[in-house]
């Protein structure tokens, strides 16, 4: 696979995450800020939290339902067809979101997130496509680059969202302008995909559509000890991270009165930290430590710096503490993906990456539903639970046997033996 095709895969992941980096600060401004005007000024904080949770939760729940189905679809009929579906669905979801913002419709915002969620399987398919062309020796490093592209999306989204929605820069700017930009980028990515990307593995060409496959696939995964053990650790990790990620912007708005631009800067720091962790620290750590110890140590680092984030009474120190926090997440997440990949045969790579994304999105759905209620109890509660989850996941990474390779024979390029 040439460099243009690799760039196309990285671009898919970058834009997928960038969209979230644009929408979460924008939704925080639209829904949570009573001065924005999207909702009546008299709308209570509890109602605003409910709407915020409904919009984000609908996306994560539908992502959960669609991720495994699309990943398994890519195993059967090819990565390219699956990625085309993902990109078209994302474009349609953003168009509905734009209309919903203009006509001030919660229903269209939710519908846009539902459409985008069902077709948001591009991360798992891109991960599987990278694995298709990797060897045992460079798989973790290649996945690290993919996670670095994901991190770049975390940085790109806030930059675009912050600059192109800031009316202090130009009075005509608003929260819909960044959504126009990400939609145009997705259309460009679709063109690049059609032109430069081709599948490198044979496919069966038949697939049975099952929208509820996420549940059956997870049930199948639980039966396999190798997948079950790493899934427990991974789920605890991503549940804890999602508790932080979804509500960090709400916390910064309420504690430090962050604007959309301020929250976008915070998410930019998250993206930079994740890029450093997954792009530059994976290899030197892998040369010195076993994967389970890397995952365990990274989770402890995350717990420590999230604690410092909460204890900080200064907004600059709070944002600075995010850098090492997400460096740890980039390291833990990448190593977990490599362990997932190593636990199954080559014809199951799309399936197992779909399992990992389903676990991530299921965690996101849970957090979106319960998170707003937790913040109503007291502002720091979601983050305290996040810290507890990271410590638990760290301990489980050592106590459970999470590394159980499918087979010992080396994998050669393009999956040939």
C-alpha cells in the first residue's frame, strides 16, 4: 500500500475525531450556556444537562450498535466499501446538525447524531486496514501512528472549532462554521478514498445485515478468555476516560467560565498529549517493559494527573495537567489495541477492532446517560469515579492475564505465512 493510501486511512481517523472535538465544545456552548439563546434563558441547569446527555448519548449508543456491524462488514466485503459508508453517513449527520442549529431544533441535533453514530465505524475499519498490511514487528508502531492521527484530530478539531466560531475574530463567525469545514473535509476524504485506497486482502463478498450484532458479537467475545480479559481492562480504561472527556468542557465552563475558545484550547492540549504518548513513547517503552506493565503504569499516571486537574484552583494549571494525563491514555489505548489484535487470527481483525470500538462506545453511552446526573450531585463526582476506574484498570492489567496471542508463528506482510 502506497503512502497516499496510508495518508487516506490516517485522514479518515483524524476527521472522525476532529468532528467530536468541534461538536462537544459547540454543544457545550449551545446547550449549557444560558446566554447563548439556543434554549430559552429560563431553562434549568438540570434540563440543559439532560439535553446535553441526550445528544451525546444518542451518538455513542448508535456508534455502539453500528461499530461492530460495520467492522464485521469490512471483514466480509472489504475495508473500502465500509469506509465509504462511514464517510457518507458522517456527512449526512453533520448536514442534519447544521440544520438543527439554524432552526434551533433539539430533535434534529439528536437525529444528526444518530445518523453519524450508526456510520461511525471508521476507526475500527481503519485499524483493521492498518493491521492487514502490518507484521508482528511493526503492528504496534503502525497502530501508534494511527492513534497519533486520532490525536491529531483531537487537536485539529478544537483549533478549527475555536478559531472559526469566535466572533471576536470576525462577527460573522458562529458554531456552525466549523461544522461546514469538517463536512467539506469529509467530502475531500471520500474522494481520496475512492481514488487511492484499495483492499489488500481477499473478501467473501457476502454479509448478513444485523443492527443488533453488537450484542451478539460482545457475547461471543466474552466466551473467549483472551478477548474477555483484555476487554475488562480496556472497558474500565475507556469508561474512565470517557467520564472525563465528555464532561471536562462542562466542568471547565462551570468552574472557570471557559468560552468555546477556551474549551477548544483544552481539547487541543488533549490532542497534543495523546499524539506524544502514542506517536513517540510507544516504541521506547515497548523496548523496556511488557505490554501489561505499560498499560498498568500509564493508567496510574492518568489517575495521578486527573487528580491534579481537580485539585487545581488555577485554570492554566488545570489545562497544563491535561498534557501528561492524555499522554498516558495514548500509551494505554495503543497497547490495548495491539493486545486485541494479537489475540485473534488474521481474518478476525475487523471483528476484534469492532469489539474494541463497541466497548468504547458502550462506555460513552453509559457516561452520557448517567454523567449529567452525577454532576447534579456535585461537580467533581464524574471525575472522582474516573480516577477510581483508572486505578482499578491499572490493577487488573497486572492481575489478569491479558496477553494471550492467538498463535506464535510470525505474521508477514499483507497477512501471508
